[in-house]
């Protein structure tokens, strides 16, 4: 039975559950005595359509049978390594934003992202550091001085 | 009236600052469009944050410059390396690259550039003349008609956007659902905030868009470590001198092809959601059918380049016609433009051109002028493109990701927007990997509010749901929405299953009744013509014994332009 499940089936089941969660959440929407249609009507209409479509998708995926190509695919981690690392680094950049600020955080993110994705020879690391400082520094300067956007300063630069 | 508005717009647009911004936009678009893996949508999205500090006209003129430049940039890599820079230039490579390999890369580039220019100018003229007329028709629309139009825009995007219609429709519904998160426009009530204050305001459009398109695209581009570390183009493209005079002569001998292809481009653009990725293939196929030497196509003939390049640039004008006249984006790029207009507090609708003629005509004029700037900056762009192609993709991706974060922060100066960028970037990447098209989702996000407001208005006027099928325009849009959902099966089975022979006659016959219902003189005449065409198609196919025709060589699919 497990062997008969393919990726689309899993996604379709997830979508059905997603519809269920949002449908339940639609009961939390405040009911008003004004307005032609309640605030919950339109989202429920969309969820009903989505539920029907997801059911069709589930039916299609079950009829398709197991995904032969997926069995021969390379491991999940090696296939999505770069994307996982980049999303992880971006998450770290976001979490550290209050502390490092946009300038230092941005430079650190670019340097680490380039070093993770590219080669890590001393020469390449130096190039990555240069690219990080110049590109983020230039963007920070354009937004701060030319477009007058106050970017997050961070605790470190605030002390200085 | 037209002249007055153009003169008024002239004063707004023809200023040194705006022309410089537009030239910069065109140049950026040309380079971005030329780089395989970068799309015009991404270029326009990334330009948007820079326009926050600019006036409405300055910002929009810059973005239109990027749009026009992007459509023309794809041909550079297509001709010089055989790899189209954007899906809008796929058909250009069919003849552009062989011509370059035969030793005439300068001529191929010249034909491409000048065809783009003429296609763009042609559509700019149609934009100025047709958009006000379409807006007048749009004034007849009631909320029922608008709701059905949005439904049609979503179904046609879903049907053209990928292999699986159901996945496209799910993506569209997901976009509509995302648009409902936060305070609703009608009752002012928070929805789906799950007890958090941050979600009470909902998601800002720009971070959602940048996350879905740019972030996820960059992650897909660096997925393969080996490919990401190589320069953008390994096939070394060399600088060439563009043969302008010879190119103009070649186009002059192809003027019927140029006009036909430009018309195909404009009308593909007018159709909600259909963009340059479709029009270039359609125009190429039509040019081949109409040619006296169809056997030369694919070997480096000028006709193929003229068809593809004039059509894809003309599509931009068509897409702007729908956006300006009805407030419905003609494709994904114009969906971004619509978002940009909303950020600048401009809401396109049928009354927009009449209410704000100077601003509307400034946009038209900016599109017109951008085509001239494209001609002027093309030589610089070619050199810049050759330099950029030496950079590996991973370096560009890392830098652009940070730029995305800074850009979306600049919108409201809140970190929540960068979180939105992150989550929608993740969602977009997962959807790409699972084969869900992103274009319907984006359109769902953009059109969700419009659909809900019009549904609410329709029900406020009358609770009779029958009005959705008794009002002519609403019925018209619902009929084409149904046919657009059947279109993927039609395309797949054309030439193989007998029922496909009845698709076009059925479409013609089904569209006639709403046109008769509209009354007046011209529309019933068009309805009568549709009936005549439908009957003629049925009779001729019956006479041929319902013989199946071989399918088209190139299937039409909407790709992110």
C-alpha cells in the first residue's frame, strides 16, 4: 500500500488537510451585522473550490500509481542541499537582524551564502568577502542616502 | 482629445530625469532579459523597490523601460549562443542562431532589434488608440461582469500555465486565499490571523511577489552546485557589430509578416494572462504557414526572427491595454505593474483613463519612448551582457537575495515584510519543485480583492445568482472561461481525437448569443459573423469527412516571462 503512494498523493492529502484547517479557522472570523456578505463567505467559497480541486488531484494521483522516477532519484539532502543551506542562512540572517543590522547582517549573509555555494579556496574566500562588502555596502548606501530608507541598524552599529 | 492628452503627457515624461531613469531601466531590462535563468518578471520585481522614492510617473516609466528592455534582451543570448534569454525569445533562436552560425550574427541581431522596435511602436500606437475604447466598453461592466472576468483570467492562466490544469487551478485558488488573509476590505474584519497581530494587516503584495518569483527562482538556479559555479554562459559569446541598414532592408521586405506578427502579439497580450512566451511561438507558426518558403524556417531565415521578435514586443502593449482599461493584468509582468500602481495609490479601472488622462497617457508615452531607448542602448547592453555572463550564477544569487531583503523592507520599514519574503520564497520553491505553476497564484493574489468586492457588490444589488448568466458580458466571460478550461485537452488531443474538430466551431457558436444579447448594431454583427464562421467550419469539416489535421509543431504554454 505504501509503495502505491506517490508524491502527488501526499501533496493532495496535505492540501485537503490544509483546506480543513482553514475551514475550521473560518469559524473564528468575527460575524458582523453589517455588510452584504459576511467576511467568512468568500474564503469559504474559495476553500470549497480548493477542496474539490484537491480531491480531483488526489484521484488523479492515485490513478497514476507509484512514481517510478522518484525511486531512482538521488537522495533528498544532496538534491536540495544548496536550497536548504540558503534558506537556513537566510533564516539566521533574519533572526540576527536586530543584533547585526542590515549592513553587517547582509555582508555576513552574502559572504556565507557565496562560500557555501561556491568553492572555498583562500582566493575564492577573499573574492566572496570582497563581493559581500562591496555589493551590500553599495546597496545599503543607495537605500540609506539616496532613497532615505532607514534600514535596521542593529545593536553593534548602534553602540558605535 | 487624444492630441491634448498626448501633449499633456509629453510635458510629464519628456524630462531629462525621467528619460535617464527610463534609459537605465531599458538597459537593466536588456541585460536581465539576456541572461538565461533571469526573467523579465524578476527584473521588474527587483526594480520596484527603487521606485518607492520616485513620483508615480518616474517610477512607472522606469518599470516600463525594464519591461520593454527585457522583452528585447532575450534575443541577444538567443542569437549569439542559441539559449533564449527569456521564454519570449524561444522562437527567435530557431532562426537567429542558425543565421549567426552562418556568419551573419550582426544581421540576426539587427533584424531582432529592429523587429522588436517596430513591434513595440506598432503596439504603442494601438495602446493609445485601443485602450480608451476598451475602457469605454469596460464602463458597461457591472459587478457580475467583473467577477466573471476575474474568473476567466484565472482559468485561462491556469490552463496555459502548465501541463496539469488542476494544479494550475489549485495555485490560482491558493492565491485567492492568500489575498483573504488579514483585514477584509468590505467589513474591516480580520481573517485567518490565527491570533497573531502581525497577520491582522495581511501580507503586503511586494514581499509575496518577490518571494514567490525571485527568491524561489534564485534557489532553483543554484540547486545544481556544478552549474551554479560555472559562468552564466559557457558558450563564449563574442561582441558583434549590428548590421542596422541590412536589417532594416530585410524587415522592409517582410512588412506583412511584421504587421501580422505584431497584431498576434497585441491580441495575445490583450488576453488576460497570455504573454510573450505564447505570442512568439504563435507568430512564428503563422509566419511559417504564410511563407512562400516554409522549408527555410529553422535554417536562419529573416522571416522567423521578424515574426518572433515583433510579436513578443507587441505583446507588452496588448497587456498594458487590458491593465490600463480594465484594471486586469494582461500577464504576470503587468500584474507586477498593477501592484506598482497600487503602491503609488493609482487604481486602474475603466474610468481611470478618463479621470486621470495625463497620467494614463504618460504611461502610454513612456512605453512608446522606451522602444526608442531600447534601440539606443542596445549596443551598450550587448557589451554589458558579455561582461555579466562571465559571473557565476551563485554570486548573482547571493547578492540578489540580500537586495530582495533590503528592497521589501523599504516598502513599509517593517521586518515582517522580510519574513513574508522568506516564507513565500520557501512556498514558491516547493511549488516549483512539485510542478505547480506560480503565474495563477500571483494572479489570484492580485485579483482576489477585486473578485470579492465585485461579488459583494453584485449580491448587494440583487441576490439573484441568475444574473451571472443572464447579463451578456458576464455570460460571455463565463463561456470563454469554460472553453479555456477545456483548451489543455484540446491542445493535447488535436489531430488525434475527432472531438477536437468541433472545438473551434463550438467556441464561435457559443460566443454568439451573448453578443446578440448586447444589442446595438456592431456586436450582433460580430455575433452573426461568429455564427457564420462556426457553421462554415462545421460544414467544411463535414465535407472533409471529419478528417484529422496534423497538430501544430509547437505547443503553446505560458511560461514566466
